[in-house]
């Protein structure tokens, strides 16, 4: 059982925010058609995309998360097509989606898994399809711990933001662009979120790219 399945079983909707990521909201105004929400969880971003009229799909490795997501969609009176599955083995046809979006889900893959998942994302996107990711950056205070690879730690320790979510990857702009080599129009912006009255900070990368 993965760590997020345990969390969803234990705390339900409290495991995830209930409203969409602000950067995704801004991105969503420029997309239409079929949209895949990677690591959809309990549906905080999924319901928003569906409510905005996108033909929305969601995938998550946690069966409990998918059940919660269905409840969230029902609450809003909308529908999306949901599946239990892996981000590294997307169960969709080639050239299927107009957009694929990720909000803090890919960051729980190591670099090799990032490579595989981005290959899959590229495969399922239509030509000129859009990719969006909101991903932890290398300059985050939580980037401390035993390394799996140069960019990924085994777990964020107690006392730091996002502790105990298992493997967590902190990308640099340079590594992001390297990973997105098969994409075009790559854009990476940075924002900082502070905690404890600005005593500590996390860096996030807002990543956008288009399939070649």
C-alpha cells in the first residue's frame, strides 16, 4: 500500500486541498478539449477543470483517492472519467489529450520515473498539446534528507513543510528543461511560498511546455 493510499484512507478529504491550485487556474483559461489531471487525488483540481467545461480525465495510484474524487465530482454536479493507474504507464491511446496537467504529483517520482512519465505524457498528448506542472524547486528548505538520486530525497523530515510524503523530487530549471527535451516552447517560472510567518520557504516551479 502506497503512502498516499494510507493517507486518503486515514484522513479522507483532509489529505488534500479542496480547491484548485491558483497557477493551474490561470493556465486552464488557455486550454480546451480533453484534459488529463495526473495524480488527481480527491479531486481538488479535477472538479475545477470539469466545471470549466473541459472533457476531464483523472488518474491516481490510490483507489481511495479515486473514490473520494467521484464524491467530489458528485458534490459539484459534474462528471469526469477516472482511473486507478500509474503516471509512468498511462492507460490512454497515443495523441489523445489536448492537455495534461500536474499539481505536486510528479514531484513524488524519482528522476528515472520522471523520464518515463514524461515520455508517457508526450505520447498521449496530441501534436501541439499543452503540458503544465506545479513542482517543487531545488531551493526549497524541505530539500534535506537521504538522496535517491541527485534531485530526489527518500522523505521530508518531521518539522518541515510537506513532511512524510515519501520520495520527493526538487527540480532545477536546467534539469526541468533537460527532462522536457522532446517538447517545445518550454517556460519555467518560479514562485516562493513562505511558512511560519516567513521563517521558512518553499520554491515551486510553474512549468509549461508544448508537444513538438
